[in-house]
């Protein structure tokens, strides 16, 4: 299953004395997840935060993975399950056919 995972800086700021280490650890975490296929892509927003398209077997799998992200406690998260677009369009067409359109 694919998920859109968005993160914005949260209420708790990164402690300045730990920022370099946490950011380096987060970069390594992302690189590892890109390499092993758990993340398809990862981008940052110009105003802070970012998003990824991630792969998981379940919602719980995604949660378990996010909890290992070094910056997890400092971010506000939004996770949305994704559907393959052609499947969605085909299903919408069928729904309209059943509705008599």
C-alpha cells in the first residue's frame, strides 16, 4: 500500500544543541528508506517540513516506521492512504453507470 506522508514543524522545536545530530540522523534514515524501497520519493517544502510517498503493508506498519524517524517528536504529521489513479477512475465510471448517468 502507498501512503502520502506530510510533515510540518510541530509545537516542540528541535533543541539547538541536538539539531545537527538529529538532522544528520534524519538524512541517513531517509536515505536508508529510499534505498530499501520503503520510500518512493521524498521532498521538502520551502517553508519547512516535507512529504514522502511511502510503502507499507498496513497503517500500523507506517506508524511503526514513522516512530523510528529521528525527527518524529518535532513534527506534526498527516498520513493519507493512496489509490492507484486508473483504478479510482475506473471505479468512478462504474459508479456513475450504476447511478444511471
